[in-house]
C-alpha cells in the first residue's frame, strides 16, 4: 500500500513510518520539520518537506504520490501551550487537518488514520476509560483533536471514507534507531532521563496532593512500537468497511513517583526530585480501557514499563543530544 504519513519525521510518526517501510509498504512522509528530524525518516521512505498550512504543497504531494491511505500525525502537541494559544490549536491544527482531508479526498484517498488523544476525556468519570466515556476535552489541544475526529466521522457519513481514530495515552519508549527528541521536551520519561544524563539537576513533579495512592498523577505509558503495531493492524482492518475509534494504552497506570523510581532502577542514578504546584488541567488518573482494541484488532501491548524505560535510556545514552 502507498501511505502518506504527515508528521512522519516526528516521534510517533517516524516509528510508524519505519514499521510500514519494513513491512514492505511504500511510504511518503510529509513534514515541515518544525519538531521532526530528517534523520528519523526511514531510508526507503520519501521525505517531502512541506507544511499542511500550505494547500498548494499538500495538493502537490497528493498529485505526485497518489497515496491510497493517509496517516495524520502532524500537529501542535503541547497541552499547556494550547491554554495560552487556543487559536494555534483549535485553529491551525483543525485547518491543517481540513487541508489534508479535503485534498486527499479530491485525490481519491478513502482510508485515514488519525492521532487523537486521551485529552478528550478531561477528568474521566470511570477508570479505566472505555470508548463509552463521555467526551469532554480538557484543553484547546484536545478540543482540536475532537473536532478532527468529528470531521472524519462526517466524511465517513457523507463521502464514505473509512478512518481509524486512536486516542493515545502516554506514548513512550524507543527503538534501536528512533527515540523521543522534542524541543521543548514535555514528556515525563525523557525529562527524567535528562537528569540521569546529567543534563538537568533534578526533576520537578507537578503536585503530590492528587487523589491517587501516592498523591502524584497516574498515567498509562504505552510503548511507541505497540502504538505502531495498532496503526498497521488498523490499516488492514479498514478494508472491512467500518470506521474505528479506539483508546490506545496498556490498561495499567503508573504514578509519576513510580516512573521516577523505575528510572532510578534502570539507570542506577539517584534522580533528585522536588514537588511543584499542580499544573492546571492535569487530571489525577488517565488509564486506558483497551478491551475494544484488543478484541477487534487482535492487538496486545508487548512492552512493560521497565522495557519502555530501558529502551528509552538506551536511545538517550546513544543520542544524548537527540538527533543533532
Ligand atoms: N506523544 C504522545 O504521548 C501523544 C499522546 C497523544 C496524542 N499524540 C498525538 O500524536 C501525534 C504525534 O505526536 P508526537 O509526539 O510524535 O509529536 P511530534 O511533534 O514528535 O511529531 C509531529 C510532527 O508533525 C510535524 N508537523 C507539525 N505541524 C506540521 C505542519 N503544519 N505541517 C507539516 N508537518 C507538521 C512536526 O515537525 C513533527 O515532526 C500528534 O498528533 C500528537 O498530538 C501524541
């Protein structure tokens, strides 16, 4: 299959691109390299440097490469920033998605995969969070993703496209070749690993008075290779003619303190820590109910937290300054 991957030079998109290419698919990556890295693109994939905001560039990539499926990872991704810059997240992220969908449809694409987010659930009513949980995005970032899911829904109803929307919980871990390199870095595991690498003095955890066992926030950490596996399974499943929406996580939650403890065990570094105030909008616990994706896609998470942290540690030791 010929797959266009937007954001395929970024963290998750590069791993999915890699897996697609290794499975024999033809992959075209469309990325403006705002957060992405050309070095992260699989050598057999074609990298087109372009911006989804530029409709002509999007049209050109569709016309030249004629993909059969589109995987849409490219996005502004910072929840905190979205509280300051709502237009960037509800405006640009949605407009860029619309540019992509409209152009892809005009060029006959009927299959889409969207990176959505657990941020759609706000402060959830039940744990683990199933696909039946009411949607209540807790930020402009989440709201933008919600709108993109809804647009795909209506393109299914009106134009017959089929799509898979994956609400990721916390993507993490690395492969031998690919790891997480964001500027700024906002994710807990790479930040704690920066302490182990001597690049930060200590880690600040936001809040220790949440309603959780140790008072720190609980999240569901899913290895990026497990995420990639679900995407590839979904591409094939869409041929059955139904759109798909899944929560994608391991079903197990770990507190921030447990993450720090695991990094201590894996790296042997004491990881000094302090507590700061809560961050506005952080729910106490987010844990995926993953029965639906396991049942329907035959997907199963293969990596536990120790393997996730060990894989990330290996990558960061080999690339202490990221891809630079
Ligand atoms: N990392 C997580 O834990 C997580 C959790 C939930 C959802 N997501 C979603 O998954 C997707 C991938 O996340 P990631 O962590 O790999 O992010 P990332 O920033 O590493 O990758 C996004 C890529 O998109 C590119 N990009 C951004 N705007 C673009 C534009 N206008 N035109 C072309 N390219 C553009 C960036 O250069 C980057 O390479 C995002 O949509 C994100 O919202 C991520």
